[in-house]
């Protein structure tokens, strides 16, 4: 199970590390980071306390689609490693013209994407106090 | 002994377009409890001077010269040493309180961390001190404010928080980088008043960086005028504003809009724009815009020369004319 998991996650890990890098670079160039240094905080504290939260925002927004992608994207991996999973099931249903099963799996995937994106949106309010979902513009 | 003594401070950046001299040989001295106004156009090196004092010049920049603060040399000290001074003995408040406060942390967290760091206070004690500090800068119901985020406060409130933050450890010197520029006029007046009050109470010395001459006139004991990274004139506020010695200072003062005077009269301004700091002219940097410029100005850079009690100017031409007029 180790190797398939690794293969499945590798692409996303690479993308997330890029996102984190970009996010952190952006936050670290902001004015309030200079304020933090001017207070006498150590670089480590500045990064961990002042920059990380903001730098991770883009990563969090990617986590929703990424999780859905990992779950649905497993069909190739399952095929490669001969794992009898949902993805393989989906492919078989298509080639067997089992419409009911194909539709069911599609709906399941759709629900997954929806739910995970909603969870991410809600998680945003915890991370960024400026976002208030209750407030209507 | 002077609280702060800056000698021949230079900040240079190596860029693709050549060496940029952001600060080029600045000398300053400041006594405890004194306010020094540092004025000049955008890009004249005012903010860079301040950041250099804190050791916060961004990466490719090089700082040379000498900065004596409370008898200790700050330049060349390790970051660890400087961190003990920053925010503690030497604090800075920044221009735009919207972007200079962390939007993702509560006001309280941003305040208490200073005390936890420098005074070793526990979170609860630090919090109590911060409530008091916010009250001192005129913030109503400080207890509640501590749990709010910067975006929930108004601009004036945020600047008050900034000031409170700067003063938490009762620093000997407060570097204020355009503290009122982002605020509207009534709030500006309140903030300046607050800074003066704080100064009276704690005896804090202030370096006030601004391009607003009105603010300087009301606040500063002494003024230093910067142009293209150099000091062109310094002196006590009253005499300097009364009889400016350098043509640049004159130009600055003349370009202040006045209430009296004919309506429709175009505002005075200094012709031209500041020079490219990567390609400064060989002589006086102000010569291309100066009404008094002579050939000698363009050939050699005039040094800052003492003229009268506590005053100095870097314009030999104006000085010679002055003498000529008196004779």
C-alpha cells in the first residue's frame, strides 16, 4: 500500500510545496513582517507566528480540490497496482456498460468535491478573521 | 552623552543599474527626550536612515558608518544582540497602520508578544500591561480591543495601537516613520498630541520622519533636511524655518500651500524632480533644480558646513550671498 500511496500523493505534494513557497514569499514581503522584526522577534518566531498562517491560506484553498482529486484520481493508480478499489470499479462499470453503477460513482465523486470545497471555505473563516461568511455584501 | 550619535551613515544597494546610494554620509545626534524632524521628498533616504538604525535594511543593502546608541555601537552587531534592543530600547512605528499590523493576529497577541519577549512576562501579566498601555494611548474599552483584529479598528485606532506597541517597553528612542501620513487631519492632530504627551511622560526621544513640514514645525526641536541621501541642512526648528540657509529648504518651505494669498494662484513648487539615486550628478545633487546653482556646484559636492549656532548647511553659494548681503 506504501508505493501506490506515495505515487498518488507525489504530484500533490509537489504542487503544495510550490504553493506554500509562493504564499510564504508573498507574506514575508509584507509590511507587517517588518513590524514584527522591528519588535525584536527572532526570524523563526516571525515565520512561525506571523507568516505561516497567511502563507498557508492558498494551500488550504487547494486542499479541497486536492483531496477530492486524490480520491477520484486513484483510478489509474488502482489499475497500475491492481488494487480493487472504487476507481477500478468505475472503469469496469464503464467498460461493462453498467450505467447505474457509473452514474452512482459519478454522483459520489461530485458530492465529494462539493463537500470538500465547502469544508475548505468554512476552514477559511478559522484562519482568516477578515472573512465572515455570515455577512452579506 | 548623546543618546544617539550617527556618523557618516551610508546605505548602498548594488543593482543592475549601478550602485544606489540610498543614504550617503549622514551625521545625526540626538539627546534624551529630544525630537528630531527628518524631512525630505519621497526617496530622499529618510526611511532608509531609520531602518539602518534598527539594522533592518533589506537583503542586498550594505550599511557603513557608525551608529552609537546609549554608548553602544549598533552597526556590525550580531542579529541576536540587535534583537534585544529592537522593540525594547529602540522602537519603531510605521507609516501605514493598516498594513503594518498583522491582519491574522489579534491586537492583544501582537502587543503581548513584545512584553513576553523583552520583559519575560507571562501571557496574563503581559495582557494586563497591554490593557493599561492601550488605555494610555486613548483607546476606549481596551480590554475588548485586545481580542479584536486590526481590520475591526479604525485608522486612528490602529495607529494608536502601533504607538502603544512601540512604547510598551518604554524605549529611550522612538523612530516614527511618517506616523500620520495615512491618517486624516483631525486624527493626525490627535496622534501628534498623543506622541508629545507620551514624550513628556516617559522622556522618550523621537526621530520623526515626515514630508509634512507642518507636522515638523509643531513637533520637532531640531530639523534635519535630506536630499538624495544626504543632509543638506540642519538646525533648530524655529531658526531653520525662519531663515532657511539651503535653497532646497527654501523651496520646500515655499511649496507649502497657504491660506492667505490670491485664489487661483498656482502653488509654488521646486522645478524638476529628484535625481536618480543610481546616477547622482558629480556635484551638488540639488544643482540641476537649484535657482542659485553655479558652475562650482556642478563640479564638486559641497560638504555640510557649520553656520551659526547649531546650524549647518551644504550650500556655499547661499552662504556667500548671505555674507555679501550683510557686508
